[in-house]
C-alpha cells in the first residue's frame, strides 16, 4: 500500500484511536477528519483493514487474554492482531507489526509493553489454532455483530453468507460521466486509457457509469476539475434515470428530499432539462458539500436546510412533478465503503430508522401532484428498510401504485451476479446494496 509511508508505530496509535472511537459510537469519517494530514491516508487504509477483521481480532484477544487490558491498550492490541490476521495481501510482515506495536504501546502505556509483546508473539505461534477457535463464533467468522448476521439470515436465507463475505471486499472506484458535456462512457474510457488508467463500462442500466480497475486520486481523472466526471457508485447511478423515466418537461418541479452529499442531485440536473429542483437536507453543514458539487459541475438548484417531514416549514404548496426520497437508513448495503457502519449500528436502530422512513413517505406524498413519480431509495439490504417499508406504505395509501423496472427496482444485493451490468446482460459488476421503489400517484 503506497499510502503506508509513515512509520507504522505512529499509524498504529492513530488506528487504535479510530477503533476506540468506533467502539464509543463515533464514525470513522469523524475521526479521520481530525487525524494529522500526513498520517491520514495510512490511517484510513489501516483502519479499513482492521475494521474488516475486528470481529475475529476481538475474539482472538479474548482467547489469548481473557481479562481485557485498559481500553487504550486493548484497541491497539486488537488492531495489531487484525494486521496479523491471515490475508492474501498483508500490509506488513508479521515481525514488523509486532515490533512496531510494542513500540507504539511504549509511547502510550509503557507498563503494558511486555503484555502486548507476549500476546502478539503467542498469537503468531498459535495463529492457525487461534483463528480456527475465534471463527467458531459467528462474530469472529464473519466480522459482523451477531444481531446483524441473524437479521441477514432471516432476510436473505440463501445469500446471507455471500453478502457478509462481500462486505469485507475492497470496493471498486466508480465514476459517472457527465452527459451535459456530450460525453459517453465509451469516449471517456478512451481518455482514461490514454492516461494509463484501466477501466470498463458499468453496463447498460448505468450507461454513464465507468468502473476503474484500481482507485486513483480524483486529480488524476481527465476532466474532473472541469466537471466532466464525478465519483459515484454504480448502484447510486440508477436513481436519477429511474425518477426521470422518459423525461420530464422543461421546468418541471423536482424535490430531492434528503440531498447530501449531492451525487444524485447532480445526476438529476445532468439528465434533466432545466429542472426546477429543490434540494433539502436536515443538516445545513452537509448542504455545503451539495453546493460544492454543483459548483464544480456548473449546475444550479435551490438548497434549503429543513427536515423533509416538516412540510409546513419549507413547502410553498405547489405540488412536485417528481420526488426523490433517498431516505436515512442503516447503510447496511455500503459496508464495503464504510467498514465502521456494522460496528456503529445497534439492533434497535433498524426499527427507529424504519419509523423515520415511514414518516418521510407519509409527509412527502401529499406534496406530489397526481400522475407524479416518487422514487424511494435506501442503501440498505435489510427488508424492513426496503420491501417491507414500501409494502406497508402501499397499504396506507390507496392512491399509490408501484411500477417494477427489471434489474433496478427491489433489493440490489452487493453481489457480483446481482448488479446492473449483470441484469442488463453485460459483464457482472459487484455493486453496493440498494433498494429502489418507483411509486406513482393516481
């Protein structure tokens, strides 16, 4: 990993802080924002690796040292065990990890250096047996909380293990070519090839999508600064075409109800013809990212900080032709990109999020004109945030109908045989997990 140029003992201290923060309920994004700039790339790379192996590492630590050390030592110890976990591409040699972990703990808790050294060396001596024992527990075997594993087993009895394994894969970097610049995916692929960047088309259901063979800095992407291309996962690129369908009239009123960070907002404006688009988000700070995206792409929309459920505070009473509700959710479909999500969520969160999703649907439906379209989207693989949510909504709303679009609506699982390219007959493309429903108002 070329991002690991900083000394490992320094990176391990940052990673241990990140693990402890996640255990305390804070997101990795928040922690990385406060990390020293020179250590941030390496900290992110190693934190992702550790969080993908955290269940097994924690189970192994219990086997090797049943009495937990102080939290600041334990978080460093399990981080080191995760880096020593059997892997096809270990980021460091085993002896380097042990040496640097001991050096790191000497800076933080010198009295625990001997303990950490002994545990790590024992892990290496007994690695095969310890890993096998740790993996007898589902949390250790799949590196997810037990409640998450059980919910997936209930929702997806045939695919649950494949979903859990996919969650620990490295995600591809995907791009969306800006149709307003007259670019096609094939034309942009030629530009990437000329720049020495290997890539392929995402497939017919995401005609503007391009998937890179390996991630690169956005500064290396031809035309990025000029707004010719954006970073967006393939599954997320299905929302705008689904909402717009065969096209809306010029000046059509469109609502993006939970807009930040703005990828789908921009895609709607790239595809639509002079849309009158209102982008809402409950977090005013996150709207700054939406505006930054629109500025780079030279697109315009009205941005407003508001809770979409409180329509009296933001709606002018004129109905919308189309509404995109990309609802707050568990993010259980994008664990590959956010490996901390599984450790941050609690079982009770799903019910609370489902309640908010239902409130949003019920609040926004009256603002849609008869004949209008509403796309409900979540980046979740849990049925309560997808099919169960929409089934319940259709029971409550007599005037609502559902339109199925092959390969797009319903649950998209983060599996190679369930992506847009595979559904359209192209090369299989592993995508993030999403749920889409297209609703029409009679």
